[in-house]
């Protein structure tokens, strides 16, 4: 959700800023811009569309200067035009911003009444105007910027350049993440450490309400009350190389094919292969005593929570309230005393998931985050975290983050079932063995890529696609439909297979492919019945089951893919792979922008 970056250094800043923006483009990519300070004056280049357009502008008209700020945008206020692209400029102040300034209309009215002229439709433009107004009234730059930030409501991260002889970057964090990077005689700031990975590994995360002044020697940080504070400088393990595409055409493809390895890494954190027992770290609540859980997340991560609900309830007898982040805090959830929250997120910056965590924490409930970015806001605010070891996920559509979330939740559910006396050692050994086998089984599925590519070529002609499944496979169907929609732009919906006859079955004809997720679990026969109802109405069925299931249902199916036989407990992890591959190859066949689908952004830091 918008990426921001700033550099104050010794080399020309614009090429470094552009490179850093490439690493942030996953956050938003509808327009971009850079401003630098050259001999006391601010110059800027901006372009609508992808970063390549800005690169062309810069090649035609290079920007000089060793201090600058840059931005890649995901539009919230105002269309994705060049004019609305950041940095925004007024009275010698340039600003890049991530987040939303909620009181911008009031501020704009006030500033316009004072005679200031606005040029854009954005909420951001009030910031340079406010700072410029305070400068005009005699305030020093730092004071002017701090007073301006004090007037803003909402969640934001800001970086500012101020015209003048003194060179520094001013940055502020409230609600949106910001990382400061330390170089040799150079300082950097970025929306995340990934942006700064090729420049430095020494990173300092700003805390809520922090304001910082960066010069070439270091950073001076003030907390929300204006007191000087120290924040720890940590070494990140991220490197520039970690975010290449390797031999793959897209990040999404690379990330799908990384799953055997990252699932292995994630599972090994909870169980040694051969040990057949899950070991969990200390949690902020007692698994044997907690009366109920709330599992909250957004998008794909919310489907991981839905699957976890089946696991916790079915295996451990522990009730789970499944919620979507954007709904949770607005529906006055009834929370039981002692109820714990589990919050699942790849980025750890999703605004609604964070807000849900804060809602529960404020009411005194213990909160656990399952998160892929350990330095993220969610990770820092939760009482404790379980880390998914997926590594950086760059493709906008979540793949390896989702399956590693499932692996983590599966281990948590097994551990919970054991301490609640619901699992014999034999059954625990069976389940952990099934989990141990997951990476190898995933590899087997990935090796069938040719088959998925063939099916996808046909699917690419569809206008609507339905996905059905029962139990955990309903959630896998939901994930499949989301993946197809977001990267191929084909309309897709998921239904619990038993619900079809209550309405959606009216959609079935020979033009609507129906993807049936049917592992041979306790509900297989029921799903089979629903599949036959579709077949009887001329539906074109694509079946995912194991060899026996496919053999049995072959007469009713247009295409079927036999997946490795598995314990039904792990089927949600394995059956996710085909829905990912199908979506990916369909998008490739349609020629859409797989890694940066239209209108989307990787990290949704606004409500
Ligand atoms: C879909 C997708 C999104 C995210 C959602 C939550 O492919 O990636 O639905 O799952 O925006 O993001 P995180 O996991 O970062 O909280």
C-alpha cells in the first residue's frame, strides 16, 4: 500500500531511489515519483503507471542531488494520474506518504481559506501545505514538520524534504511501518527493510508516533511526546539476492515452486522429522485451559484461519470464532473471559488485522500472531508470535505464505489437541508423519505442472468459474476462487458443495467450469453426490482428488487430476497447490500481469 523511500548520502540519489522503489513496487504500482534537493532547490519527476515509466522520465531528464525521496503509489484518494503521483510539493517542501490522512478535508478547507492553492485530489497534499504554512510563519523546518504531523489524523508514514542550505530528511511514523537504514556516511529510510536490502543490513524500526531527523551521520529520533529516544539497530538477514526471480518467469511461479522447501523449514521448527511429536514454544495463553479462540485475518490468510477452525474444533475440541479483519471490531464481538486471539498475516502490516489485534489486546485478551515478517507491526504488538518461514513473498498473490500458515496452524492444532487430552500418542505420530510427508507430496504435485498448464489454457476462455468443496476443502475452494479472480480477472466463486442446490446451481451450464476439491476424506461421498448434481446439469467438472477418487468419478468429469493419497488432515495444504497452479497458468495463458495484478497491492495498510 504505497512504498516510500528516502536517501541522504554521497552518491547521486535518484538511481538508488529508483532501485529501492523497484523493491517496493509490490506495495503499489499505479504511479511513481522521485524528488531530490539540488543546490537548495527541490526537483522532481513523476509518471503514471509502472515504475518503468518513471525510469524513462529519469533517463530523459536525469535528477541530480545526493538527497531525495521516492514513492510508488496505490491510489486511495484521487485517480492514478501523473498529477496525483507523489512526491507532493508546496512552498519548498516535498512529501511522500503511505497511509490515509483521515482529516484531510478539514485541513484542506482551512488551508484553502488561508489562500493556499491545491493541485491534486490526494489527501497527502495537505502535508506539504501545512509544513510550508508553519515555515512561512517563522518555524524552523523540524518544528514546522512536527507541528504539521501533530495536526494529522489517521495512519501514515511520511518522508519529507525541505528546501534550504541544511540537508536532512524528516520522517514520521504513525500506523504505517518505517525502517531507517544505516550506511557509511549515508542514511536511508524505507517502508520496509526489503527496500533497503542492497544498501545496508543495519536497520532500525521506528515505533508508533516516532519522528526522526536523518542527516549523513545518523538519525535523531523523538518519540510521540517529543522526547529523544534510542531504538535498537538490528542486523537483518535479508539480502538483495533473496528477492530475485531466479530462473522463473514470475515471482508467483518461483514462490509456488519454493513451497516444498519453505514448508520443510516451517515444519521443522515444530517437529524434528522422525520425532513424531509436536513441540510448541511458550504461548501467551495455556492451551489446555483457554476457553475459546478468535482467529482473525484478511483475504487468503483468513482462509488459513477458517481451515484452522476445522482443525481446532475437530481435533482439539476447542471452539474458534472465525472472523475477517475488516468486520471483527465493528460487530461488537462477544468475547469470553480468557478467550485468546490468533492473528494470521504474511506482511504483519494489514491494517484490519492489526486493528483486530489491538481491539482484543485493549480488552485484556492474550494475542498470538502467526506472521511471516518478524519485524512487522503485528509481530511487535502481539504477545508472542509463531513465525512462518516462507521467506520474502513478492508476488502480490499469496502462495507460499498461505501454505506455511497452514503448516504452522496444523502444528498448533496438534499440540493443542495433545495437551487437551484429545490425541493419543499413536494418532499424534500419524498426524506428524503426514505433515513430515507434505513437502515431498507437494513436490510430486508440482511435477505435474504440464497437466495444469493444459487445463489452464481451456480455463482461460471461461467467463465464470465455480469452485466447490466441503469442510476444509470449502476453504481451499475459496482460496482457489480468490487466486483465479485476482490474477486472471476471471469471475470465480466458491461454495460449500452442499450449498450449491440452494441457489448457485442455477448458474451451471456447459460454459461454466466447476472445480471440485474432493480429497477422499469423511465427506468424500457427500461431495461426490454434489458433483453428480452438477454433472446432471451439463456442468464441466474439473476434479481434484486422489487416484482412487478420480478413477471412481472419471465418467462425470471433463478433466481430473490425481493428487497423492494423504491423511485428510493435511489435504488442505496439498490441495492448495493445484488451485494455485491452475490460477497461475490461466493468468499466464491470458497474458495478465501475474505479479502485479491490476488494482491490487501486496500489503494493505489502509482500512
Ligand atoms: C491474496 C492475498 C491477500 C492477502 C491479504 C492479507 O492472494 O495475498 O488476500 O492474503 O491482503 O495479507 P497479509 O497476509 O499480509 O495480512
